[in-house]
């Protein structure tokens, strides 16, 4: 009996102790939709790191609809006054929520850890509202990549990756003549828009990209450069196989892998597919930036919502600091296939494509040719992005002329602003 | 005595009130969750709502945007094309199958089940199956190519001008069996004596069906068309599964349009305006029908 009491007392004591510890290092609830494969693994790393610091992690994964379901849940939670501490939310979406007064800033953490000096300025400005950090980036994905199958290219006598769209067209014509599909593509609006923005970068350069797709300058949107971009997109429609409609991006990647197609234009999450199939970069598949000497930036981030209570506020700050720690940025991005958002993390464990991405990123920051992605919700609000997607995908799937497309696009963007 | 009388009056009052008491929670629930939210949606459509509901009044600006969006016209036109063809073809096939089955064929029960079976599937399953059948590199076209007919093309699913018709095909496949069952029940209820009398008078089978049987089945037509019409208007899942609204937004319907704007684009205001337009359309169809039905029963 006495023995029992002792054990009980000890258990209670331990219980108090652990509860006390958890309280000491905060609680976070994290809302995200990383539920599959490498993504789930990556978010698991974050959970592990947070718990290693003694905090309590409440996971709220909401899968479905590429985040649409999660956003619906988030809206309901914010209206009810009970938001999660951190939400997987990116780009101008951060500003939209900040304007609603729904966010907490983590400026004190950011200042103490000097985030300004380690993040690319373009990315840092997206993470800030009113000059204060309200979100922390976990990675950088590059959108303007060619992925290619070297064996297929060798058949057509191609040894170098294209550096201009004209070069690409010549290669593609040759491949097509030989009966090989030049471009593996999935006909979903966001994929059409991904190709489109890479084309705009290649035809107009980074400054034009910024003017047209970020600042939404009417003059740039109706310019000849824009018409030329649509002409190139029309040309690329001919390089796609007949079944592209509705295909998922990973199936398009598989076409390149299996040698059914030569190129794919896709962000570096496509690399994950190659690596998962045991392919080696440089040998089984090639990566090279699309023309334009720029860098189209996509970045996932966690945005901090207005929670209250010391425990949750503490947890939020611990999480912010953890997300930006070099160790975490390394492990997370090794799992997800992207590169760290911090530019000062050594890339010794990363593959050749990631190292190339990092080099180009630094060069792009220096030359001011780093641009946020329109197709991946980094540049413009979702409403404007939606209008872009409508026009681009409608153009790609019909015989609309480039002049009409430009006019429709300019009108649509004006309407959505 | 008194107590008994009291008891009787009480139980009578209770009996009179019981149905009202039982129904009232349901009534209250539908008042809030149906009509309350309809009112809320209408209100939202007149506000500046974007990513979150915003109760600042904004007049007709959201309707302006809605009617200035080309995609909305595509959605409306698709709804018109789809529902017209879907209802017409399903009804026609339904009647034809019903008449053929009505000829006292052998194994009728088995055949009837076969035709009715698609109805047991959800539109999601139907959409997915037809997506594979109609995919040029996977289904029918490829089959024909393998069989040696290499000139055969059937690319409606990926052709933005024809894609809406693939939705019609899948919808008809799903629902014409159901229409057949309704018509068959109607045909069976026609009195045999009338048919005998007609054939004694020398009317052939075509004449009997076209002049006697079908006109007698007017109520069956009405209920079939109403059931098919509501299937057509709420056909959201079929489009999502079959084409995802694509290629581009060529097969968008008002329901998918509304979903895209509310949940993918953070434009609650425009989405609410489109929902109100859908409500108005349905009202415009239902009210005259209800009016004529109620007047008839009132008489």
C-alpha cells in the first residue's frame, strides 16, 4: 500500500514536472497541408525539433484542394477568435490577413537573430507587414527550371541545355520531327501559368517581369514584349502531346524520366520525383534554368496568427526562432527538395541542382534579377492571380490570338484590382 | 370525473400540439441554416468581402465584376447547353428503353437492373471512369488505334470546344436508366383495356404509343424532367471529377465558378453574387411551376 502511494506520488511529481516543462517552452498549433511524401517528412522534422526544445506541438494537418480546405478552416477559426499559432501561408496572402488585423509580429525574435541580413530582400519584404516580420520562410523553391532526359536529348544530338527560347524552339522542332514529345506538360491552370511566367522572364527579362507580373503595369501588360511572350507560349502548345489536359505535374515528370518526353518546365519539387525514383542529377536527369538569367522565387512560409496567453505566445516565438535556425533549414530542405531560405547555410549535403540554385540565387540578388513567382502566389493577390490563370489557360487551350490575349489579360487585371 | 375530463382535455390539447412541437426544431433549424444563410449570402454579395466577410456596404460593385468576367458567361452557357442536352437525351433514351422493355421481353428484371445500375454510382465515380474512357491516350481512342484504326480520333475531353459534351455523355449514361425506370412504371400503369380497344380499332403500335400512351404519361414526364433538371443544376461533382472544369475553364458551371471564387481566389463577394444569380435562376424556373401546381390543387 505504502509502496503504491510512493509510486503514485512519484508519477504525479513527474507528471507535474513534464507539464511544467511543456509550459515553460510553450505550445504551438500548426495548420498546414503537407500530408504526403517528402512534405510530410519535412513537417515531421519541424515537429521533432520543436519537441526537442520541450514544447508541445499540436498538429492540424488539413489535406485537400491544394490548401483550399485548410484556408476554409482557417477562415472559420479566425472568425471564431481561436486561430492556430502558425499557418502554412505564403506571398500576398500574408498581407491580406495582416490587413484584417489577424496576425502577430515576431519582430523581437527577427531583430535578435538578424533575419534581415540572411534573407533575400525580396523575400524579406513579403514576410513583413508594416515593417515587422509576421511570417518566417522555411525554404526557397525555384520555379524557372528545365528538367530534361539526357538520353533523349542525345538521340537528337543535343548536348547543351537551351539558354534562349529560340534555341529551345530549334531543339523542340528537331525532337518533334523525330517523333519525340519535346515538352512534358500537365494542362492544369497553375502549370500553364508556370510555363507562362518562365516564358515572360526569358522574353522580357527580370525588369519587365517585375513591371508586368508584380506591379501589374498596364503599359507593360499590353506591350509588344507581352504579345511576343504569348506567341512563344502558343508555339509551345505545339510541343505538348495530345493528352496533356488535366495531367498532374508528377505524371509529366514521369514522362521525362521514362524518356517519353525530353523536357519539363517545373519548379524544383520535380526534383523530388527524380530523386525518389533513385535517379542521379547530371547523369539520369539534367537541370538547367530556363532562359532570362533570372530567378523566379517561390517560398513556403509559416505565418503567425494572433494567439493569446503566455504559453502560446512563447510557443510562437520559439517556433519562429526554430524555423529560421540554420540546422532546421538544412534538415527540412533536404527532406523537401528545396534550398534553405537563409542564404548563409552551407550546402555541403545538397545535390548539384540545389547548389546551382543557390549560386544563381546569390547572383540574382546581386543583379536585382530575383523576382517573385506570379503562378505560385508570391507576387500578386489570389484574386489577380486567378485572372492571370484564367486568361493564360484559356489562351493555351484555344486558338485565341496573342493580341486578344494581351487585351483580355490587361482588362481582367484592371477589373480584379 | 373532473380529473378525468381534465386529463382528456389535456391529452386532446397535447395531441393537437404534438405535431407542431415535433416539427418546430426542424423548422427552426431550416429557418436558420437555409433561409438565414441565404439572407447572409445575399447580404455578403452587396459588401466589399474578399478573403474574409467584410460588412462594409458596396452597392452593386460585386455584380458589376461578376458580369464583367468572361468566365461567368462561359459557366452560364455551359449550364444551358448541359442541362438542355442532358434532360432531352436522358428522357429520349429513357422512353425508348422503357418502350422496348415493355414488350414483355425475357429476363426483363435482369436487363432493367443493368440499365438502372449506373444510378447506384456516385457522380464522382462516373466522372472518373469516363475520364479514363475518353482520355485519348488511355481509353477509347487508344483501343481503336491498337485495333488497327489509326485514323480514329476522339479527343473531345481535351478539346475545349467539345469538352462540355463529354460531361453530357457521362451524365446521360448515369441517368437515362433512371428515366427508363420511371417511364416503365408509367407504362405499366396504363390500363390494358385501353390498349386492347385501340388495337381493335386498328391502331398500330407506333400510333398507340404516340397518340395514347405517351400523352397519358404527362405526369411522369413532368416528374422525370424535374428530377433531371435538379441533377443538372447541382452537377458539381461530375464536372470536377471528369474535367476539373477544364481544359482551361471550358467546362466551368456556375457551381464550380462559385467554388473557385470563394475558396481558391478569396473573393467571397463575387462568389456570393454568383450564388445569388443561381438562386434567382432556380427561382425563376420553380416559382411559375409551383404557382401553376398550387392553382390546380386549389381549384
